[in-house]
């Protein structure tokens, strides 16, 4: 039973730290993309129910940009890292930030001009803080329980 507690702790610790390192990798990819000028052609918030019957919001944003002399049109592409607790208000903020007719900067993949990203999604503060706190709390609980059990005998 004791080994299971430590395995769970290890899994929590790896999950909480790996999301940060994966996000740093996504940031490095973002930095290698080429910035180009774009124009927002459509911006709307879609309010829908998911398969579980829960309300979800999705930003529907389209934009046009020139790459290598060709005009491209793309639908909302946000470069996102792994997040255990996504920020639902982020979709609202996207529609507020990118209005139809606005000019903006998008990032284009240098090898494929049809692949572009509007922005890099921030790492969820809840993901970045809550999971490590749960991990530390769980680890402290294991240690406290171990001390309590050994002090009784």
C-alpha cells in the first residue's frame, strides 16, 4: 500500500512539472514562427453545449494575410500548450481583442505559409498553481501519515 502512495505522488509531481516544460517548448516553437500582418475578416463567440451537456464557448475568428506573395485565409489558430485546467474566459477575451476589420500580427510557419497562428495562449494560472499545490499537499499528507503511523508503534 505504501508504494502505491509514492507512485501516485510521483505521477502527480511529473504531471505538474511536465505541463510547464511542455509549455516552454511551445513558447520556443512560437518564437521561431515568422510574424506577418493580417486583417480580421470574421469574429464571433459561439455558445454551444458539449457532448456532456455542459455549456462551452468557442471563439470563431478568421483572418487573411499575405505570405510569399499569396493571400491566405485562416480560421482561429491558437498555439496552446497542455493545460489540465483551461481558461474558459480566454475565448471571450479573444473575441473582444480581435474585432472584424482590425489589423493584427499573426505568426506563420516558415516551411508552410498556409499554417498560421493568431497568438500563443497563456498557461492557465490554475494549471500552473493548483496542480503543484495538490502535489505538495499530497506529499505532505503521505509524510505526516507515515510519521503518525510510525510514532504509534
